C-alpha cells in the first residue's frame, strides 16, 4: 500500500535515533537516520545529510527521503547550503525561476517538485529548486531552517560534521 506522500511530508517528525556522522569515503561524510511520525518509525522514511570532509561550512546537503520496500525510492525534498555548483530548472517550475541559473543556497521544495515532477518525485530526481530567501550564516542557522522546512522537531540532535580542513 502506497503512503500519502504529501501528508507524510507535511507531518511533524522526529529523528528516530541519534544521528551520527560517518565516513562514506575519504571525502564524504554522511548521516542516514530513520524518521518517525506520531511515535512510529515509517519503513523507508529517512533523513540524509552529506558534507565534504575537507570543506567546512560548504556544500552541505540535507534531504528527506522515502524508499518503499521493493520499489524505487529517493528524495522528497532537499536543501543545499553553499553548494559549489549552480542549479538550472531547465524551463520548469515557477515562472520567475524557469530559465535562470540559481547560484548559491537553494531548496528543492516538496510542493514544487510534486507539482512539476510527480512521476519522478521519490525516484531520485528533484528537478525544481528555488533560492533560499535568506541564506543561513552558520551550521546552527541551517539546522533551524531544516527544522522549519522539513518539520523535524529534534534536528538539533545532529552535531556539526567532523570536518578536517585541508592544510594545503
């Protein structure tokens, strides 16, 4: 039985376990944490964070994902903070942002991607993004934004990534 993704995304959520940063490889740090709604962990519903080990306060990505058992799955919404590359909506999305290059922090909002890309939402592709109205100036401001936008009420459990800046 398929879940009502809009209702699930709009619900108040909690991280089901304490999130811990782990090395995905020599350059990437990742957190993957199950999400619970009303005290119940929903199978395949998770929060993911990624950071570059040697790039403090740059290129952080936070997303909510749904991976249903036995089906393709993927992100429902994503916030990219201080990315190294720009985003192009390729003529889709809100008229103001259809053909403009989005440089800097941006949000792949659930509602926009559900409206413009319902067949690919949750299947790995979030083609529509809009710039953040006000870019967070610190990791902790970013967590406040993630808490508000994703409705994850205990996001402060997530600690600062264990960055190891390059000395060269």
